[in-house]
């Protein structure tokens, strides 16, 4: 499974809307759509570093959901 499919499957398994994931991660709704599509502007793909940051944000979101507390740096 490619990273875009993994990102969408992860969100769907947790029953999160794109809007809710946006609230939890700070990524915009269009950015999350782009991750789940697998491309950015003009068909460019995301770099490995960009995917890593997105996965870290999603991990923070998951922690918030499990603990019921907002993630803070």
C-alpha cells in the first residue's frame, strides 16, 4: 500500500473526518486531501521528510484522541 492509501486508511479506521483531522493536526483540509491523493501542486509527490512530518502530526492527533487532552509542545 502506498503512503497516500495508508494515510487515508489510517484516518478512516479512526473514523475521523478530514475536517476533524485538520483541527487535530493543524494541517489544512486541502493539505490533507493532497496527502490522501498522494500529490501536491502540479502533480508533484511529497518528499519523505514531508511524509514523516505528517505521520508525526497524525501520531500526535491519535494521542490527543486517546488521552482526551490537547497535544502541547
